[in-house]
């Protein structure tokens, strides 16, 4: 995918058809019984992880482990996106 000049090149990782794997909460926190703060959706694979203010920061950990850089808020009424590589909104 060619990304227009001035746009984050990591947007090439974003898929239009991504579905949340665990819409009920953070995938890892649900498995281990840990609380979370806010949820983030990986726009490459649908992983649902907890935010950086959560105790375990699973969204950021997922991005680092598998190389999926762009997430969006998975909170009702929020539609912002973030690139972990550039540490910037997209």
C-alpha cells in the first residue's frame, strides 16, 4: 500500500475488516483475572488490550511483540488512533 506523503507509513498495517477478538475486555487480563483501565483495539489483527494506565499495559506489549503499530480506542464514544512506533496520533 502506498501511503500519501505526510501520513504515518505505519498506516499500511491498518486493516479495514478488523474485528475485536475479545470484545468483552483485554484478552490477557481476562485470561489471568487482572483488572484494566481502558481498552485499545489493534487495527491489524483485532487484539483487545489494556491501556498504558492499566497495570499490565497489554496493548503496548502486543504492539512491541508482534509489530502491529496502530491501535484505536476501544472505549464507547472515542474514535482516536495512536501509533506506538511514532508515539503520535494518526
